[in-house]
């Protein structure tokens, strides 16, 4: 484990900024959905905090793992592919969720 790498500042590139912003928008929409669909209380707060934790870890993964690094099997790079239509991706994510909820 490279501790120095864990705590250094990672300046995002423009494609990384787009990916992080896409995730942030999706997380915001999910947190708002949790807030409106659940009663106020400790479980709602915990659920929203987990969304925030997931966003933090995903952002960290984008910024840290975008560099080429070595694994036990050899050289590899991040496999995330940026889509041009970020907003349509986010919308389709929640459209599927809403469709599933209407079946309940």
C-alpha cells in the first residue's frame, strides 16, 4: 500500500470532472428520492450518508485509479468509459427505478 499516494492531491482532468459530476448528480437524485420516499428518522439519515460515502469512494476511484498501474497479472488501466450523453444515462438510471417502484 502506497500511503503517500493515498494522501496526495489528485487534480482531475476534464474527462474525470465530467464523470465525477455525473456521479454527483446521480447521487443527489438518489438522496432526494430517499428523502421523499422514506419517513424522517435515523434510518433515512443513514441511507443518505451511505449515498454520500459511495460518492466519495467513487470519486476517489476515478481520481486515483485513472493512472496506469501494475497488478499481479501485468499492466492495466481504468476501464471506465465516459458516455457523451451523461444526463440521459442518469435519467435512464432513475427511469428504471421508477418503473420498478410502480410495479410494487
